């Protein structure tokens, strides 16, 4: 069978998913609800309306429907770049000398360069359907901001992006792609919002964080009539949209009789990992199959591996609801390294619950090791991977080398979320030998966690 499997497995347009999969419907322990920080009670539909689009709120709060139909307007857009290929990494297998079979789902075959477009187009679609003027958002490495600016351009919506300052400075070309699509891009924290000015006063010279950028984007949305805030990761609705990744992967593997033993994804806020593993997790939860799931995060921002599972603010400025998640504390400021977008202080409530239930594992890796894996992958597979994706590549290679030692013929699947062509400053630092590894101390994490809300 292995000899018959092509390098790239493509599905037809007719095999594009017609519905997103909602893993919460199959979870015995549901993710904890968002809480109103003023009352300590679960956020209601009406309380969320000033911030999010109506249809997206319904998806956010839906714990019961296993499948939610994808509107035709979104499926038509998906057809421009989906279904995405599932690739057998024959060359990497040969280079490693491993008996393992390695597959990756490649999400970089669209103009935005990453998987983020899967949710960006959905959120822009619902904003347009609601008759809004525009949306605001944050972006870390820039993939989400790029995807959303592209989606907003398609639907003729205004797009305002608050980009983490260190990324704004490290990745000027990513910023220019957003501006080409018509988005206004502001480095965060900034002087343009009240919360941004407060953060700058408390942390002079900071390179920012996703938590900072979220605070500014939410404030901007609530102070402009006809605007709503949209988010590129973490939320239930975002993981829902990203399940097109896992659904396509499952269909392709089923078609060739392939069963993955290990499924690996990078984890910052959780959109890519959640999107890839959710349909497979559904099978595991229903007792239909078993898999090993591994979340890979940067050692510089290790929310799962070193954080606490508590209710915390979703943002640094404390203007958002409280979410129960693995967190380093909403005021945690990751080092200005090249880990890309994996700088969020917390983790998706869905993934946090699954991790707490010991249904997924988590590992943290240092960035020099990550870029070594990225370089090895690029040299044999012909794709320059994004730094975020390279965290998954690192652990996929590690798992394949374990198979080499033990002789096990495991099937390894990982998500390649996008390309790294806007990350050349990071690659330059690695190639020059000037890249360093920063790992926060226990004291730094404890100081940040001490500031989480006491409920």
C-alpha cells in the first residue's frame, strides 16, 4: 500500500467539507464558559453582542451541535485554495533513515500564506451579512492580520489591525501585504488607545504581546459604530472554522487506508492544532479509534507545560471576558524572540480542557532547535516553513528518530500551517549564529500568575 500512496494526496472540490465539526458536542467535560469579570457569571449572548458578530456568538456558545453547516458563500471562497494537499514526506523519511511514515497537511497554498484564512473568511462573511462597516483585530507574527485583510478586501469591509510591536518591526513585508489589501496596521501597544497608553506606562519600551494587541483591538471595536472585534485563535468559533483542516485530512487518509498513530501541531492560542486534531479527537472520544496527540509550544511562552489551569483575562488590558485556560498570566510578556505568533499567554479553552483530561500531551521546545528542524525540513522537502509550523516539525522529527531507535513503524502526521518567506530576519539570525534561547524563570511566571483573578 505504501508504494501506491502519492507524494501529494489531493481531494476533489466535491470532497470539500460541507460542515465544520464541533468537538465540544462529543466532549464529556465541556470547556468552561467565558465569565463576565464584573459579575463572575457566564457571559450571555446579549453581553457579547457589542464585541462579536451575532452568528459568531451563537457558534461560540454552541456546545451541543456536532456539525455546523458552512454557508455557500464561504465554501465558494474556500474552493480558491481548498482542499489543501496532504503530503507524504518521503524525502524527510529517507534523510532521517526512519521506518516511520511522515505526513503533513500543508496550509500554505494561499495568498495569505497560512491556515488563518479558513477562519478569516468565515468571520468576514458573517460581519458582512450583519451589515457592519468593518472589523478590528490583533496579529502576532502577521499571518492572521494578512488573512483577515485579504478576507475583508474580498467583502469590502474596513480592516484595522493591531500588530505586536516586535513583529511589526521584525516583519515589515508582512505588514505591507496587509496594507496592500487595504488594512490599517498599528504597532501594539500604541498611543492610539486608552489601554495601549496604560500598558506603555506600566511596561516602557515593551515589544508587546498578543494580550496587549487584543486589548487595543477590542477597545477600538467598541468605540466605533458599525464595527466588531474578530480573533484569529483561542476562541471556540475559530477552532470550529479550522476543522476544515482535520476533516480534509481525515477524508484523504481514510481514502488510502492510512491511520495516524501520532498527530502533532504547534500551539500558540490553539487554532491550528485544534483544527487539525478535532475530527480525530471526536473519533477518540466516541471510542472509534485511538491516537497520540502532541501540542508543541515555544519554551519562551510555555502556557501548557508551565502554566496554571485557572480563569484568567484573555487580554493584558483586562477589557475582555475571563476564560478558564492554561495560562502564564495575562500580564506575562514573552521575550522578543523569533517564535512567531506563538506568543499568547494562554491557550484555547477547548484544548486546555482536553489537556487537563490527559487526552493530549504537550511539549515545549527552544527556538534554536526549532530552526534547526526547519532548516533540515527545507533542505529535503522543498518548502521553507513558518517558525510556528517548525515547532511541530521539530517534534515530528524527534518522534521519527525514536522510531529509528526502536524499529517501530509509526505513522506520524503534523500540521504545516504556512510558509516562512516573511520570516527571513529570523532565519538570518539562525544562520548567523546570533539566535538565542530565552526561557522564563519560575519566578517570572509565578509573579505573572499571582496577578490572575481570584474567583
